[in-house]
């Protein structure tokens, strides 16, 4: 069995999670009687008029001690 190389430098746990966190802002223009120019029958949350990606980041988190590391932590480990 291949050795697990994902070891937390703080607590030596190999129980790690990669997280991709994204923050979007969806805008719906208000017209006569419905939210959004694209919503004529019912309000559909995905029928937005504008979507802006405000923020995103990837990080590795240790599930034992909670320490977070930048995703560059995996450089040289995941690559072939
Ligand atoms: Zn840890």
C-alpha cells in the first residue's frame, strides 16, 4: 500500500480535507411584478440577471487540529 504523504506538520495527522470556497453575488433586476427580467411565471433562483464572483480560495484543512494551509501545500505531492 502506498504511503500517505498528506501529513499535518502541526499534529502529524493524515486526516486532511481540501476545500474550495466560493462567494457569488446574484442580482435580480426588479421590474413591474417579478424579481428579475428572466422570471415571468415563477421566481427561479438560477434565472439571475447578473452573477459576480466576489471571492474564492482553495485551502487544505487538517481535520484534527483545524490548521489551514494554502493549496500550494500539495505542490509536488499530487503532480506526476
Ligand atoms: Zn493537524
